């Protein structure tokens, strides 16, 4: 593992959480308490008469979790629940004598764990850390409560004139992909770092509005854009501004594709075909092939009236010449097929793969063109 992955806060928090849980569960076993119940018990002890709702808010719990843990605390005799004198429908929670008699021990367990994990950190740094993490908790709570409906992107190229010659395009990259193609050269959009640059859909729409009379086309690529249901309202806004929309997909979300076509939210679709049906799984790096979905997407695209382009990236480790012939035969009714050349990059998922060279593809081309003339070579990878 490499030490430079200093931004993996999620993993660090998870390690800290699980180690803390192990320690507390061991120390609390003799008291028939668990780590999950402890913060709730402490909250009740420090705020006798607190309500379920207040605990849920203070601890960031959902209602189901809090109800379950409170029930367990009640069953073990550590707390009692009574109706509020002010409002009979409201419940107030109190600790019992049994709980109060063990609180000193619990605080001792807590202090000893804190001392243990902070022993090598100077006091001044610990105070700063405490301020930082409290600020992060506030931000996390606020963010978790926000409406998460807006799509986010992880890169934006404001102007591109090469992706579709003759058109002024702007390109955005979505994050995440359900495939792990070994020859993928975009791992930065699949294994997203916590400090990845995030650009909201709203921000991109502002940009599109400003450039409305300059740009022709919005290109959505990824990752796999069709993983994101929030894409549709974003595209609707871009369409209202008159943009042509090109989307680059892996073909594993046929229903979403169909919906976009039906809603007229897309003008051009580029689908990368990874291999023959039998060998598809090997080329997408995940167990399940989901070949029916790929076949359905190919069918949809072969029978729609959009500008559709299929791309193939021939790699010697995955595609024999026979496989390439079979793939082209699968797409023989397509209006446009591009064979691309592979270039390894820092972001390639698997290193040391061997793509067919331009010359090799050129010499193979006449044979492939016997199947369909709509096939051409193009430099550049996916
Ligand atoms: S090549 Fe495309 S489909 Fe494959 S992992 Fe990369 S982004 Fe996903």
C-alpha cells in the first residue's frame, strides 16, 4: 500500500471506528453493554429527560437505529422511558440507578482509550485537532441533510474542437463506473479520491448559459454517465439552452439509454464495445458479464435515429483477430465504427498491456471492411 494516499479520510475514519468499537465492546462485555449503546447512554445520563428525537439529532442517528438501541438499554435495565408531563405523546428518557452506578467506570474506559490513541500527539495539536474535527462534524451533518439531487462532475474541459471536428464542444466527466476494464485509462474517474475536484451540475449549467451562443455541443463522459439518474434533469436544462448532447457510454444501462432517447435528451451516442459476447467478462474486469444489457443497448442504438458511433480498442491480451472479426460482425449494421489505438498512461488500470499498433490495424482493415465499410481507424484510446 502506498503512503501517499494521505487523503483517504474515509478509510482512516473506518479504521479508527472499528478499532474503537473492538476496544469498547471488550471493555463493556461484563456490563452487557455495546459500543453502539454507549454514546446514547451517555447522552441520556448527561441530559436526563432527553427525547428520542433529540438523541437522533445529536448523534446523527436514523429513527430505526435509535429506537432499537433504546429498547435494548431499557431491556437491560439501564434506562427508563416515561411520558412527558408537558406533552403526554412525547417520551422522556432517564437513566436508572443501575446505569448511574456504572457511569464512573464508563467514563474511565472512555478516558483510557482517548489517552491511548492520543499519547503520541502533543497537547496543543490535540486541541487543534479537536477544533478541526468538530468543524468537520458540523459540515458533514449539514451536507448529509442537503438535497443530494444535483449531479456532480469531476472534471470540465471548457472548449474542445477535436472530439467532434467542426463542432465547438465542452466536456464534463462523471464519476464512478460499474466496469473495471483493465485497459481503461481513466481510473481517476473510477477510483475517486476524497480530494477530487468536484463541480456541481449547477455550475456547469451557469457556464453553458454564458457560452450559449458560442458552443455547439455538450459532451458527457466518465466513468459511466448512465449510472447517474440525476443526469436527466441536468440534460433537460442543457437542452433548453439549445445544446446538442453527446454521451459516451459502456452500454450496461439500456433502460436509462432508452429513457434519454425517448425524452429527446441526447443527439449523439458513443458506445465502447469491449469484446465478443463470450469474452465480455474478461474485458470489463468484473465478475458478472451482464451481456444481455450490452446486447440490448447495441440493439437500441442500431435501431434509433441518433448519430451513433461504436468504438473498439483492440488489445492483444484480450482480442485475437478472430475476436475483432466477430465484434465487427456484431456491429455490421452500425453507421460508424471506430477502431482506436491504445496508449498506456499513469491512469491506466492495468499496466503493460499491448494494443494493436496503427499499422497492424491498418493491415487488418480491408478484411474488416469486407464485413462493413463503415469502419475507420482513429488514434487515441477510449
Ligand atoms: S473504460 Fe469506460 S467502461 Fe471501462 S472502466 Fe473505464 S470508464 Fe468504465
